[in-house]
């Protein structure tokens, strides 16, 4: 089509839009539980549409005449309504569909079937808000899935199928979000970016994802925030903090807004640990999602976030008992000094959505992320290692009687980072019959200014211990005559700029072959990035990432779905991956490369006349140009060398369904093995080699008291490599931490909910009201995250003293909705 014909066509279409006598019906379709229903068929004569994943629909109808509209869905009763609207009038209609009793025995393909075909796990937001955990939220629920692990309940970070924390993509409303840079321990983290009160949809893929998702090696978490359809206030209060969210919609339904405020104080958790401390920390943020519908075809939305985290930590003393019953040992530490950290983040994103017609959607997204972080600490620790008095009845029972080792350690840090990340992206989505074409072009600019000053001095038995790799250091057997040097010392100032051009094009299609439904997807991503800055040699690299998926659903008596996904996945280095262990930027670091193949099966069946589903995935990853790293608590330090190769393979199994009528529960099992070969020295376990994982999420209620709900969150992980000193050669030390075992339980008494409303009395203002008690680590298991290494001056042995996580803790919680 030449330019003249194209212009004529556009003018003709605009004239039809401008002069046709039409009106608009729009709204959100809900079920009995006020949850949006996807894929509802809406038909008015020859015109029709469907609701999207959020239950939202828009339908143009002729004006000034009676028009009958039918709302139909396989699993709900049909609604028929008649409309007579004026020219240009917009009418909001939000019907509630009720379950169709006549169709209970019918096999229903729900709105989540499409995501199941694509290998995406869908999590219910209401479940997320109810499940107990020291860090309740989306990430807490992810840890109950197979293949997802984290042995630190104070952290919201997670690893997936052998990847590390930096290998996970997180999107909120199509916009990629980031985590803080300078976090070293879980208790510093504070709040996750994702505000659970604002969440409407949660999609998660643990591997083999499509080309439309970005360039990371492990997983995708895709969050959609709510588009309100009525005024509502939600609050959640506990001893760990609280949250408040307000949803609103204008009278003409054009403007919707949702605002969330959160405050968190980890004092309940930190003060329960073995280290006595003066802890003063406050984590707070405010988020908003605003949408204005200029017309049926053009919407503009804004996602904003402002967070301020202050962390003050002044340890005083610690005693850790370990060893055996016959040979008990204790480490006593006295501290002086403190740590003061501050993290401030501002984030804003604009998204313009243009619905050209029912088949073509165009988006333009622009975002800015700015974080300033300070990490300042000076902490002197003096320790004594010795034998413990085990004489029952002795006044000194449990105290150290004889010191076998003494020493001190001084840690100093003055770390600052100022990061500004801006991006602009165009996305498109075109549906032609059963074909779907999606594309994107994106530009990112990252400007990161960083000062890293850290050193550590260790004194043991009167000797100032030098760095372990200094030649001819024979202390304590011979004096060291060189200058006093820190045991570890990092000093650097960096000013780094990274420009990225990214894009993807993918095609998917549904069809039928003989006795099977087929869905396939093929896509290609391209990523070009350049690194430059102060005292940095400029570099430029490009990678191409082809990906493909195939799903087959045979017409069998048993409801089976088979999937295969494969592709080449690259992870172009982010700032942290460019910075080596001494803080120097290495601009020529290559993108880590991973070849994925995932085979999956879903078997849907009924047991006890209730729905269940068994999901099984087998996966294999071959990684090259690997950038080795060390992991200490949650801090990752890269070598900034592509001097390794690795592999990961495993099995993930998940059984979910209504073990208790009306509630969803599941049991997960995962097996993983991942190893790396650094500098051709042979394969050893990677820091994320989590061999076995078992998790259960169970919801129940008391039979005689149906208002009393119970929620159990159970996780068992075998121990990770990570019990070695941070400076140790991983080929010499392959010590594993103990297995991680944790169970959290919550009891909730529901006073008001959708089924129990009150027209008078003090409960009348509430749409929902509940009170509850949560018990974290109900069995009081002593889990450890790292080891502190101390030396016995007499036997010359080194002892691994565990750094324990939180013990059993009680929490009180209440939720309200107005």
C-alpha cells in the first residue's frame, strides 16, 4: 500500500469514528467474591468483545435505540441487559456473574489456561495477603513454589533453579523495577518494591520464558496493580508495621487511583536474635497508580514510588554456644561502635496506551529510577573462645571457664552510591485471526556514581593478622616486618555510564492438529550495550537471544497439557557484575549465556469431587561465559571475569487444589544440582546449589468455628555451600551450611467478610474485619545464614561459629476494609 492510499484509509476511518452515532458501555465484570473474570463473551448483535485478564471491557453500540447485550461465560450464568444511550454517552455497567449450577460438570477452560500453556504460574493476591511470614508478601509466597529458594527469612530476595538474586526479572505494570544496591544482610532490606495491597495479578515463570521478557537468566515475576472500580480503604496492622491503601474512581469512571502507604520495623525480629543490640530502623514508602481514560481508545497511567529506609544498628554483646554435649564451646563477643545506613529511592513511570481497535494495541512507556544509598559503619568486636561450664547446679553454669582463643576485629565502611536509570520503550500487540505478533523497542541509560571504602583489621592472640595471600606471611610463628595492612581492604571511586538498546519480536499461534490443540511461540531478542565513564575504556557488545515454546493439549479423557520451551538466554552485565572484588570496573565483561530446555506436564483431575492439578517440570541449563561470585548473607561480589562455565538441572513437582473445600493449598518438591568450573580447575558446587527442597502451603478452618481460619507455611531446604570464610579458595573449602527448616503458622478470626455483613451496630462500617495471631518459626529451629571463623590458639584449629537467624516469634495482626 502506497502512502497516498494509506492516508486515504486513515482519513476514511477517522471520518467513521467522528460521524457515527455511537455510545459506549464499559466496566468490570466480577464473580461472587468480587474477583474480576477474564474471557467473558460480550455480544451486542454482530458486535462483540471479551473481558481482559482484569475483567475490564469496552463495547461500542449504536446510539438512540434499544440494544440487547449478552454477557456469557462457560462457568457462570448468562446476563442479558438492554441499553438505550445517547450519541457519545458513556455508561459504566459492572455486572456480577454467579456460578452456573447447570454447568458444574462441564470441563471449563478458565482465564488462567492461557498462562498455564505459556508455563506461567498464577498466584491469587488474596492468598498472598493471608499467608504468614517474617517478610509477608509476594516473595514470601514464591518461596513455597518448587525451584524457588531463600535460606534467609529476613530477606525478600530469592534464587530460582540455581540462579542468584540478580538473575530475576521483576515487572510492575509492564515496567521493570530494581532492588537496592548496597544491601549486605537481610535485616537491612526493609520493604520490597511490590506493595501487596495494590496487587491484582501475579504471574511467575521459573524458566523457559518468552522473548518479550527481558534479558535475565532465571525467572520473571510479572505484577499487575489494580484498576479500582469503586471506593475502598484497606488497612493491615501488626507488630512489624502496617499498611494503608485507598482506592477511588471518579463519577464519570474516567479517572481511577490507588494509593498505598507502608511502614515496617524489623525490631521484633532483630531484637530476638542472639546478638544484644540497640536497633533503630524504620522502613517506609508511598506508592500510587493513577489512570485517566481520555477516550475509549487512549489511556494514560502513572506509577510512582517514594521510599526512605533508615537503618541504625549498634551491637553490644553476643554469646553463641556450639560444639557437642561432651565438648561444648562458646563464643563470647563484646562490641563497640555502630552502623548507620540510609536508602532513598524515587521512581516514576508514565504509560500511554492506545487501543487502535480490538486487534491492535500500542504502548509508550517512560520511566525514571533514582536511588541514593549510604552505608557507614565502624564496629570493633572483641571475642573470647572457650570451654563452657556444664556442671548442673553450679552458679556459673553456661559461662566460659577457660579461654582457648582471644582476638579482636575492626570493620570500617564508608560506601555511597547514586544511581539514575532512565528508559523509554514502545510496545505493540497485534492479533490477526489466531496469530499474535508482539514487538518492542527500548532504550536505557544508567548513570551510576559509586564510592566504596571498606577495610578490616584482625588481631588474634597479640598478632595483627595480615591478608591471607601476602607472600612470606608466617605469623604467628615469625614476626612480620612489613607495614601494618588491613586483612581486607577495598578503596575505589567509580563513575560509570551504560547505554542499552533492546528489542524483541515474537509470534504466537493457536491451532488444532488431528486430536490436539496446539500453541506455539517463536521470538528473538536483541540487546546492545556500551560502557564508558571515568578512567574506563569504552566497550560495546551485542547479543541475540532466540526463544521458542510449544504446548500440546490432546483430546484425551484425562485433562493433560504438555509443554516444551527452549532458547538462548543472555544476561548483559549490570553495574554490580562489572565491578570486581576490589571495586574496579571491568567494562569488557561479557554477557553470561545460558541455554535452557524445559519439559513440562500438567495433569488436571478431580479428587473428593474437588479440582486438583499436578504440575511437573524437568529442566536443564548449560551456562557459558559465567561470571563467578561469592555470596555472604545477601551480598554478592563478582570477580568480573567470564572465566567459568556451569550447568544446572533438576525436577520440580507441585500438587495444588482444594484439600479443604473452598481453599487452595499446595505441596512442592524440588531437586536441583548446579556446578561450575572456574579456570578449568574442575566442577564444584555453585553458591546456590540447593539440592533438595520441600514446601507446603496449607489453608484450613476450624469445623465448628468456620470463622476461624488457619494458614501454614512450611519450608525445608538442604544446606547451601557458604560455610567457608569469604576470602577462601572455593576449591579448598566446600563447607555447607546446615539444612534450613522453618514453619510459620497464622490463625485468623474473621468478624466481617463478603458473606457476613452487618446493617447496624459497630461492625456496620466494615466490609471486612479480622484479628489474628502469627507464630514465626513455630518449632524454634536454629537456622544459620553464615559462619564466623575463629582460631583456637592452642590446637591451631579454626571453628565455624554459626550466625543464627530468628528464633520463635509471636506476632499480632489485624486487617480491615471499609
